[in-house]
C-alpha cells in the first residue's frame, strides 16, 4: 500500500485530530470533481483572476504531487479548466486544491482529475501576470509549504507537515483502531457514547447549572 493510499483511507478528519487538531484548510474548499486524494504539495500564489503562473508551473509537476493554489478566494473568474486538467494529468498530478474558482467541471470529472475548490465560475482567466511558485501559503489557519502532505476527501482538506507525517500517521492509525472498537461496542449495545467518552460528568455539571 502506498503512503498516499493509506492517508486517503485514514481520511482528513482522523488525520486532523491525530495532528493535534491542526492543519485544516478553510471549509470553503469543497470537492468539485473526483474522489479522495493525497500527495506532497506543490504550491502557487496567483494574482486574482490570473493563471499564467499555473501554465508555467504545471509542466514541472512530478507524478503523485498535489497542486495547491492560493487564488485569494476570488470567485468571479475560473483559474482552471479542462485544458489545464489535461496538462496536469499528463504530468501525473494527484489532485488540485484551489482557493478560487474552476470551470469545465463536467469535463474534468470525466478526465478523472480530483479537484477541491472554493467555487465555480464561467469567465476564464487572464494570462498576463506571474505570481509565485513553491512558496509557503497561509490558507485559513493552515500553513502549506512545498513537500507538506495534502489529504483531501468529502470532509475537506488537511495539510500535514512533512516532518510530522510519520508521527501523525501512527497516531491516526491508533485513533482509527480505537474508534473502530468503539463503533463495534456501540452497535452491540455494550456501551454508550456518554460512558465511552467520559461525558456523564459534563452532562451532570450542566444539568446542575440548569437547576
């Protein structure tokens, strides 16, 4: 099993919790096409409504990498479409995360490229101004640096620092094992969430306040 496959199996939410509740990108970055994906990040910061930087960067992508684009949340112009998707897939791109809009969603879905984006827009981008490539990005509370690992699924997108990856995977696997056992106990009516999660005291304290 590849590292990317294991990360997608563990899922963004479990990895976020295992990382100490950090690394979540803004919830506006939702799945638009494809399914879950994971891979090391390549990053770009582009001027609003401009994608010249992406045309410059896509040919440098290596197989398995995830392209993360800071488009400033601009939603009036699509930064990405089917032509860019075809070019990225040729390079082996594992997925795209863009804080901005894309278009040609139906065609990109058919091509098989997984994309998380902030929205969709019909107008296409200008190609006049270069931005920055392979720089650290701040997206919400998360910092994404080149080489950090991106995990994206139906819940959202999480970034795990490259230096922390092995420890986070170990913690996530332990959490997944524990949660699987808890779910089995709940299904068998051997416990309740109040008991298993130690919440009875909290409920009692809140009930006392009400009284």
